C-alpha cells in the first residue's frame, strides 16, 4: 500500500500487480504476464505476474518497483 492505494499483492499463483490502464496491454505482451483476474471480468490496469516471470529477486523487484511508481502518482486515500 502506498498512501492508501494498493500497489501489488502476493497471490498463490503469482503477484497481483497494478500497472495502470494505460500500460496493461503493454505489460501483457511480456512473457509470464496474464490478465487479472484470470477468470471472470478482467480488471483494467491490473495484471498477474506468474511465478516464471518473477523467479529471480531482480525480476520481482522490477515489477514491485513499477507498481510502487504508479501508486505514488495516485492521490492519497
């Protein structure tokens, strides 16, 4: 959470990541990234980073950093 806004979260099948509506289609082009949630109605601006896409600490930090940067631009809640 950043100033009351969710940035990302751990799921049993990966990381729920907030990338923003302007960047979700771009993120979905990367290997190991799927729409969130995987079933039901997709949430624009959110993706799931599957385990193969965040196996190393460096890969995981890259996604967390992207989410934090976006959340820092949102108004506090």
